């Protein structure tokens, strides 16, 4: 019986458990003996693997995070770390590996593939920054969680006549900020892809006041040149009144921890099953994701390191609707 292992790596994302469940059960249905790697690549190098059966992954699809645990493993970037990981797989007779994670995790998958390991990656990151794919596991749930928080903040902003600077996650990308900003009706959105100065933000807040609005929401991506702390510091020193009382809020890791919504559960399930199909049919060294509603696979070596741009139309729409 061939053996298959699955690991989760990097930042946790809602839907990872659904992907684990799909990999294990699809693997069993195709005759694989399935294993889970605890604590990502760190656990793989240490040989921390456990058998996973169909019952072991029951009741996990609705849970956020990952039952296997995850780490950000710098050692796998080294030849020594890669050889340690490969040795653990060889010693256990595990032919195939499924890696669930974002860009950094898939760089590790590409390195192992380059060393002859049979690997398939699944696109999973709340940042949704992997080029060539429409959306990644965890991204829609993270946006929904952040959106609910911004909606709640708007209630207080309206009650007290305030402007809230709200920082959302996304690393060095603006996907969460842009989508949350548009969906919440934010008056201004700050993303890393478009350099924005505190002077521009202050001018927009004053313009909002001049248009007769009673409050304002500014959504700021954490990777922007000026985060909420820097913006608040600059705006607080402004000689010209903003018109509103100023507050800031950093949503932080609460965006990662939500139970996955339907979209993420379904996406993770489809990708997990597709990964096993590719392995069973001898197609390895690929990254599996969704594009135009279809499951597609791109070579890992070509996918790693490419940054996904924001949609220009959405940026234009955000400016238009902020009036």
C-alpha cells in the first residue's frame, strides 16, 4: 500500500481542516495509507508523523485553524533542513506529500520537489496573494470576519462622530483591506500596492467632513507604508482639524480564527480531493488552486515567488464609492 502524508504550514487559515479531511478520505478511497505531519515542516524534519484514518478527521471541517498544528520553518530553506525532511519521509516509506499553505510554504514544497520528492501543494492563505489563482483557502472567511468587525465599529463611529483607522491583516498585500473597505463602505482604503501619504488620508477625512458625513472609516492594510500607528501619529499632529474625533483599531489575529464559511469549506474540499487525484495519476510538483471556477494545477517551480496584483477595477470602484 502506498503512503501519503499531509502537512499544514505557515499562517493558519480557516478551511485547512476541511482540506486535511479531504486529503485523508480521498487518499483512503484511492488505496493510500495516510499520515498527518504535526507542526508543519518543523515536525516533518523531526519525524513527528501520525497515522490518520477516516474517523480521525471526522467533525473537523467546521473548525478553524488546523488540527495538525503549523509553524513557520526557516530551517527548511537550507539544504540540511531539506535533507532532514526527505530522510524522515524515506525512512517511513512515504512516497507522497501534500503541503497546505501559502507562498513560503509552497517554496518549501518546490524545494522538496526539486530534490525528487513527490509533492502537491494546496493554495491556502488568508492574504490571497498567490499569483495565478482567483482565491485561496481561508481568504473569504478572513474577509467576512474583518467585515463584521468593521460594521460594528461603524456603529460606534456614527454614534460618537468619530473617524476610525482600522488595520486589517494581509502581510504585504492589500486583498483583505480592499475587499473589506469596499464591502463596508469605507471612506478611504490604504493598501501597500498604492503609496498613500498621511497628507492624502487627512485630506480625504476633511473632505468627508465637508460633504456632511457624521463619521468615517479608513481601512488600512498592515503592510502599508503607513500603518494605523503611523497614520494616527501624523494625523494627530495636523495643524488643520480633521472634523472628527480620531480612534484607531488593529483587528489582528482574530481574522484568522473564524470557523470557515461555506466558500472556504467547499474550496478546501475540492482542492484536497484534486491533490490526491494528481498524486494517484502520477502528476506531482504542482500547486493546485482555483481559476475561473475550475480546479487547475500549475508547476510549483513557476508559481513560487510570483506576487498577485490587486484588481485595478476594484481600486477604481473604491474611489468612486467613497463619495
